[in-house]
């Protein structure tokens, strides 16, 4: 499974990479914390899954989510944010995000779900417990 990481914090990108490196059959196909660069990489690499932060340099992860899902509707979108507000959760769900996690309280849970996805567990959207 090809995974793209959209995260503006270099420290958190490293932490995400560590979690993903423990998962066989996952290939990180790109990373960025900048909106324009992220969209270019997503268009070129066509990831199977994208981990998306809402607040990024030069734009919004929500805008990237919208454009990425228009480009590739089958891409699984996992929003991982420090802004777990209901308005953001609802907007991300409307735009096609399958999962929505609070970095502060659900970081580990996000990777449990990603691990299950790579094993063929079906994904769906629902409110609460990390689901968008």
C-alpha cells in the first residue's frame, strides 16, 4: 500500500514514519508539509492512502483532501489533526475522509486502523472513535 504523509511538523512526520516502518507492505511514496508541493506529489504518486493534517504551510489540509479525493476517489483519507472540532470532522467526512483522528488522544489508534486497512479490513465513515 502506497502512503502519502501531509504533515507540517518535521518531528511528527518522523514519528509517523516510525509507526509506518513497522508495518510490512507499506511504502511511503511521499511526504510534505506544504500545500502546493503535497498536491503535486499526490497527483504524481497516486497513493492508496493519505495521512492528512488540517493545518499546513501555504494552505489547508481540507483543500488538499478535497482535491485529492476528486483526483482519486478510491484513495483512503486519514485525517490526523490537533484540531478535532466537530465542524472539521463533518467537513472532512463530506469531502470523503474515511477516518478522522485527534493527534493528542488518538495518535496510536490511527496506526492501529492503518494496520488493519493494509490487511484488507473494509473502511467506512462513522462519527467518533477515530472514524471521520
